[in-house]
């Protein structure tokens, strides 16, 4: 069943769909993470993979490996975050929704 906007779903290997909101809630449950967003990232074999854009809490030293391990323990294998990018802030609307179009500009710089 769909738990997010259909156009925001990440299509992993064309069969499974991953809702970014589900992974964002898991990421935000970590005390070392101030804010997080999940975006699709192009992948040669899988089509798209979940990629986390993370804002650390001030003074946090959490690593990409620790974040990926935390998520992997709580989700099905195809939903695992496979890439983490640390950024300064996540753009949000006045209502608090993630502005995904602005976030995709971070991805285009990779």
C-alpha cells in the first residue's frame, strides 16, 4: 500500500517501492541526527537506491556506517539506506514539509 506521495516513492529494482517518509522517521529517531531527508539516487543495477541527506546535531560525530547500520536493523533489505550525504540544512516549507526540489540540487552536485 502507498504511504507517501506516489511520485516520491523510490523504485528499487522496478519491483519494490520505498517510501522516503518511513526511512526519515527512522533516521530522525537517532539522537545524533538533527534532521534528515531521503531521496532517490540513480543506481546502475537497481534503478534507484535510497540516499539519506542528514543534518547532524552540533558536536555529533555519527558516521555514514553507523547511520546505515541503524536503518538496516529496522527495515527490509531492499529499503536499506545505501548512501549518506551530510549537509548543513534541509529546506522546508513554512508548513514544515521537505522541499524535495531544492534538495535535488544537492544531488546534482555529486
